[in-house]
C-alpha cells in the first residue's frame, strides 16, 4: 500500500514531473468489506479509508484553484475531505453504510 514516486520529464522534455503511484486495490477491497460490517456506535465510527494518492489529487486540485496555502490534515483540509466523501463520485472510499432514517424529516411547510 506504499506510494512509489516516479520522477520523469514531461512530453516536451522541459519540466520535471513527479508521478505518485499506489496500488489502491487492497484499500478499496478493505473498504468494501468494512461496509458489510455494522458499526454499533457513532463514537469512533470509521467513515473512510482514503489512499494517499487520492489525498494528493485533492490537494493538487485545490492548489490549481488557487488555494496554495492549504495543508493536509488541517481543519480546512478536513472540510474538503468531508465534502468529497459526501459526493457520490467518491462513495467507494466510504466504509460506513447509510443509516436508516428515523424520526421526522425537516419537510418545509406547504405554501
């Protein structure tokens, strides 16, 4: 599950590119297995296992948007991770299952 770093020149041969490669299959398999297990407590609930290369991808996306002061594992970065994990495109990273809805839902009044 380690990350391999592969430095190489870009297509033009002018810039150094650092490529990070990781076999994410074991992590995704673990996530799939974890979703089958019921978690009995909200305290310490395991929500996701995220491969390092995905963290780097998210950091690079933020950097490209101009958020160059973002650092991993800060409250600001945690907010971004929470938002990503709420996106259906990243649901395969989650290890929890949707809890059944109990109680009343906040339905706006009819007008």
